């Protein structure tokens, strides 16, 4: 494990670019498998853009615990890559997107289970569950989508997020989730159907 993999590992965007200038992506995969802490800043620099972009896309504006979420994502990505037999089948950015989406979806699912409080979704304020689903009618479409994704079965929600929100291809999703391609297709179709029903009910 790359213990030095922290936001402080790389100080600025320019330094992150310099850190990546002379290293191939395969070398970074190999460094992760070896637990080579000397490459930690380069690994962080390669993963950070995908992590940040995915958190913004799935969760909305920057969350108060953004730094904690980034660190959690980094640790999970490194763990997934270190334990995978052939992670280089997909790019580092695909892995960053997939694993970060899983972390972000867990945040959405946690928010959807809160009671008696308003929940900040980034683009607007979604109503609390205490007020009932009818209150979602005043939220923006993206707020409603975020809310309802937390209501789907996790695998269905994850496939919808990865394919429809983040634009990953189904073979990439299958590799990063360690499931079969047909499983991804079935979960995606089921998620579309269930989400369509929920959107109509909450409109």
C-alpha cells in the first residue's frame, strides 16, 4: 500500500504535471502492485483529476468533507488496483471514475436515509424524507435524480451512474466491478426501468 498517498504528496497542478511527464501509466500500475511509495506523488497526480471530476459530477458542488472523500477514494482505488489481477485492462482514469462513483453513491444512499433534516445536494436543497416524496417536485431534475439514485438497489444505481452519468463503456464497468458483462447490461436495464418509474411517481 502506498502510505504516502495523500493530498499533500503533490503541491500544485504544475508539479503534478511534471510528476507525470516521464512516467507511463503501466509503470504506475506496476508501482501500485509493488507498493512503491517513491511513485506515490505520481500515482496521486494521475488519479486526482478523475476523482475530483467524479465527485463533482455525482455529488454536485464541493462537499464540506471534500478532502476526506478524496482521501477515502484514493485509498479504495489503490486497494482495488493492488488486488486486481490485470488492472491495466482499463485506464487509471476509468478506475478513478469507477471507484469514486462507488464512494459517491454510498454518500447519496446515506443522505437518502436521513430523517428530519434538509439535505444539501449541490445544485439546490432537496426536501427531507420527513416531508415525503411529494416534496421532491420542487427540486431541480438533477437533484431529483441524485435523490432517486439513492433509492435504487446499489448495483443498479452504480451501473446507471457509471454508464449514463460518467459515460463509461459497459466492458469497462464489468472489469472495474469484477462482474460479467451481461450482469452489467441486466443491472443497467433494470435500473433504467426502476428509475423511470420513480421519476414519474416523484414528479
